[in-house]
């Protein structure tokens, strides 16, 4: 089955073609980072309008590059939520309408299910069950995955997501938007011994996260210590060490508690090298395995939506003709897919 996937939940337009026999045939991405940079964050209305401009040209280029004709496509998957409502509506309207005009089924995909299943596009793919650490700009979650659609949320963030905390801390250190990668680069110049930030919520049981206090810690440290280049790097280092340590501690706990040995990392912060080093060391220590999607599939992309949609369409799930999105939608509400 050849499935077209469309992602438009936030500030990236992604289009991909996934074939259940041949694998990923092609994918393209347009990032709106430049569009939102001057505002220091995503402006929803600008995001929607840009998805309108980019979705069809991207689709045309993916079809051309993969030498696929629209009549070869057997199903369409689009991100139906969670995300920005206007942005979601663009992908859903285009996806649902194309499917109708081509006479093929369509399915609305949960964006986080896309992230959870992104490592399945790699070789070797993880076997079920696994524990997934989802760390993006909008989410920080630990999820037990027993199969496609069989998700149990083990831990969630009570306030800022890890990526959001990176971005906000980067902003107060005077770095551009999105600040995560820039903060990570600055942290490499930092002295790990100069400041020590707390590891939030690690001194009590449970798998939930809270990152908003770290940003305040960074702010007060920069106010009292000044803002010379080395101090900014030292603050970036202390911040990153605290986030990474906290995530590693909670992953250790999640793997121990669930008795699962496979860990999957997904979402934009999964690109962070210090985090990857920390998690590699953890699975070495525990004797498990860790799986990372390639960097371009850590962040938002169409391939993960095409893959997740293909799993659902193959199981006979499909959407009615209405164009519907769900800006708020829990992973635990999803229907399981039985192979
Ligand atoms: O998954 P994603 O593309 O978007 C959401 O669905 O939210 O993740 C984007 C987030 C941003 O907050 C960005 O700053 C962060 O991932 N990020 C990083 C790194 N690369 C991206 N954070 C820390 N270190 C990185 N290397
Ligand atoms: Zn995402």
C-alpha cells in the first residue's frame, strides 16, 4: 500500500510517500523557522497561511522525485492533532480532499503517534514493547508502547516541555529562535563545574517532569553573575546538564519500573548530543538498547505521518468524509491496531 503523508501541525510542512512493501519512497520538508524568527515564537496565523502556500508544491516535488503518479497512491494520512487548529486544518483539508478526489481512504494521524513510530522507519527498527522518551518543543513524555496504538503515558510534563525550556532559556541568554540547537552549541564552551542547577522532581517518586524552574534559575544566575560570554556559556552548560541528567534519571526509572529493555528517543530535543551520550551510557549500564530516528525524523516530518497512517489504513481504519481535526487529543484515546 502506497500512502501519502502530510504533516502541518505547527511550523513545518512535511510531505512523504511511504510504501508498505518498498519503504519510504520520498519526503520533503519546508521549515517556517525564518518566518517566525523575528517574533521569537510561532505565530499561528502566519503558520497556517504558509502551510497553504507550501503543501501542494512540496507534494508535486515529492511525486516528481520519487517518480510516483497520483493514481498510484492508495491512501492519504494527515496530522489531525494535537497542534495549532488553523495549521492542522490546512493539512486535513488538503489530505481529505485529495483522498476524496482520488477515490482512496484517508486517515487522521495523531502527531505524537507519528513521533513514537518514527524509529520504525530505520533499520533495525525496535521491537515492541519499548519505552519512548518524547522530547519536543511541545511535549515531554515517557510512553510505554506495546504495539501500534497501544500506548500508556508513564510520565508527562507539568509545565514547560524540554524543548520549550531550551528555547526560553536560549532567549534569555540572547540566542536566536529556536534556541535549542544554539544553546547546545554554547554549552559546549561552558565549564561544567561553575554552576549547578537542580534536577527537578527527581527527589520524589514518579515519572513526571517540570522544567519551568530551570529557566528561572538561569535567569537569576545571569542577573547575579553578569552576562559575559564565558558566564553565558557556563549557564548554558549548567542548564543543559540539568535537563539531560533529569531526562536520564527518569528514563532509568521508567525502564526499571516497566521491565522493558528497549528505549526509543523521539522529538526535536532527541537531536541533542549530550542527551544522546547520556542515554547511550544509561542503556550500556542497564544492558538494553536505545533507538534514535535519523536527525531529520526526530523533528516534525511527513514520513512519520505516512508511516503511522499506513499502519492504520492497512488495518482498515479510515476517516469519514468530514474534514475534522483535534487540537487537543490524548495518545491514550487512540484505537489499538492489531496486526
Ligand atoms: O519535535 P520538534 O521539531 O517540534 C515539536 O513538535 O515541538 O522539536 C523542536 C524543539 C525545539 O524546542 C528546539 O529548540 C528543540 O526541539 N531542539 C533542540 C535541539 N534541536 C532541536 N534542543 C536541544 N538541543 C538540540 N540539539
Ligand atoms: Zn512534533
